[in-house]
């Protein structure tokens, strides 16, 4: 019997309704059950997955790894599967993904370089049973054959993998300012050693959400090159989805990623989602070279809060001296960060709700359009008990360096459907705060 060419690792939690179909498709692409090693990680399932896998694993080339500690974590399940894998190259596959004919042979023939991570195009990645009838000609995807399902979605532009339109050259995502945000683990092919090393650096994030993007950043920081594989697309099977719960989990994972890796590209992911990350970084690039607040009048030192506080635009020395704070943030700090120097604009912040006593925001009319400033107000009001707007006595204004039209190119957070996003000064009010009698420092509160 020949050695298996690759290891296929499939984490599964509560997927007994779709996992058999996924494994049947993999088995059909695995002649003689010996070409590839298939490892399924049962991640604390209680829906019958365990009983199904006991029967499925009876044949050669099939293995089951069980996690039974009571806490489901896609990141830890993926790590357990990689630790059990025996082959040098691994295909990470989600439990609800169908493999088309010839894909495994195409991946083996591709033979990526040691530092390359191949991202397999995925059809219908965001589809659900609730929306399926609006986007596909197949009435019920759960009852039709795999062949008919592939045929129905292959040329459907509404179900196309959006990453195929991202900046790239010769399949590489080197033209993308944050290529790691393309690392969706629906289907990823790379060396076991590289994937496992990255997985070990991902914390035990609960459930399944943006933990794959955390792994993508760890791969990127370790020198990985991401490439959209030039092969047939896999198909993500539509299933019932709780969008609100998924988006809340995604945002929680991304805030954890921002706390662990305080970087402007992670801030853009957390503020705008992966699809808009490149456009946001393109537009915000000038702020990494010049201070967010370019001019600030010399004046006396203002009162400061007694608890932990954050000052935005703090690469400006005069502003920093006038309003000393526990934490200071400015994109200019990207080349010289530290535990209290955050290379961030303020659209997403690495703090828990209400963790800070105050956030102090200088007048940013000369830097950002009104909707962008309101987004900063909103995030500041999440992390701080009090939010203040610092207004200088006299400071010549100029047109914003980031225009409102450029802002609209990327200001589309994926969670906007379920939560209103502040975009107008009318959403806020300036109030007198007796604790801060300085007239030029006004407290911000929702209107």
C-alpha cells in the first residue's frame, strides 16, 4: 500500500447533519481509500457526531481525534488534528465543505514552495439556508446531488469567492496590504510544520469565528506568502445560521486579536472587516508617515483624569505635553510601538467595554471627515466611562486629509446590518463636566 500523499484535517463541532456528505465527497476523491490520510477532530460534539465517526473510522486511512474537555474551540481542534497528522503537507478543510473531482490531485501537482500557503477558492462561503433561494436556482441544496450543486453555483457570480477580486499578482496576494485576512480555513493547503507552529500561537478562542484570521496573521508574521490556488473551487454547503451570534463571536475574536497584536492592519480588520481592509489601509497610509494631529497650539497643561486614559493623535509632541495620558495612540507609532504607544487611529481599540476612565480626542477636522470622527467617538464611548473632545483656542483648519468620498470606499462593516453606526455630529452632544472645568475640553455623550 502506498503512503498517503497528504493529510486532510477536518475539525467538526455539532456537524452530524453535514459531515457525512463532506466525508463522502472526500472519500470519492480518494481512490482505494489509501491515497490520502483523513483525520476528523470531534470537538466536544453532543449531536451524534461521535457515533457516526465510530462507524466511519473502521476503514483504513481514516482517523478520529476527540476533544472532550467541554469547551469547543475551532482553533484548538485544528491544532489537535495537525498534531495527529503524519504527512508533510496538510489540507485543512471545514466540516461543511464539498471537494470537487480532481482537486486533491491539483493541489499535489501544485507543489507550493516551503513558505507558501495556498488558499483554495470557495463557492458560496457566506450562504445560508435562509438566503439560498434568493441566490441560487437550486431549490433545496440538501437533497440534490453534489454534481448538480456544483454545476448550479460554479458560474453564479453572487456565490463567487470574493477573494478572487482582491489585489494580487500571479496568484500571490503580495499586492494586498493585509494578505493574511484572506486566510479562511474552509480549505487551506500548506506544510504541516508551518500550520502547526501558527496554530500553537492562537489562543483558545471559543467556538468558530475569526480564529482562522488569527492563524493567518501568525502565518504572515512568520514569513508566509499567501496565494489563491489556481485550482477548482470547493463548495461551502449552505446551512442554518445565526448571523447575530456569528457576528458577535467574530467581533470578539477580532478584538482579542487586536489586544494581542496591536497593529493598524488588525484595527482595519476589526473596524471594517476583511473585504474592506486593503482599501482602508490604502486610504490611511499617509497617517503612518505624518502625525494624525499635525499642528497644536502651545498652551498650559490641561487637567487629566486620575484613572487610566487614552489620548489620540499623540504623535504630536505639543498635544502630548498638554494632555498626558496612560496610553497614547497614533498611526505614526507603527515603527516604534510599545505597551503604552498604540499604532492605531482609534476606529477599533484593544480595550474591554468601560476599561478606561477617559478617552481624549483632539479636534480632528483637519484630518478626518465627519463620519470617520463619529466612528472614533463611538469606539471611545465603548471603552471609556467618559469621552472628551479637546478643542484648542485657535488653530487654522484645512480640508481633511482623508476625504469623505475615500472614506465611503471602505466604510462598510459587516456588522452594520444589526447595529446602527454613528456617522453624524448630530448623534453626539458636547456637555459641561464639573470635574473638568477647562472650557476647551468638552465631554462627549450620545445625543
